[in-house]
C-alpha cells in the first residue's frame, strides 16, 4: 500500500496531556478497525499546533474518510515518493 504523510492543524496540539493523546489514539484505532485493512496508522509527530501522521492506505480518499469518521482534521495529504536518511549519503 502507498505511504502518506498527513498534516493536521490542531491548535495547542503540543500542550495536550497524555490522557488526551491516548483518547485521540483510541478513537483513531477504533475508526481504523471499522475501516478494515485498506488503511493503517504507522505513527504521528505532535508539534506545537500540528500533528503529522504517517499512514499506509489504498488511496488518499481512505485517509480523508478516516478523518471524517473520526472528526480529525486533514489539512494536507502527501504521498511519499521516496525516503532518505543518513545512510543515503553513502
């Protein structure tokens, strides 16, 4: 399945408590389980006012459907074309 990076604008995201983040994660997993194998959440990065999520999904519409069902903002979706890391330097 293709990999996607999702940008979610959530004011104050970096100030959410562990309990609040846990509840968000539980809601996301609940929706993912309802949607079946066409979408999988890998991990997310929480910053000041945004959350960047990395997903595997059949297509961009599956990402947007997950957002609608869970009430999560989906401000931008980008398909990952390639990945580089320090080992790419040789």
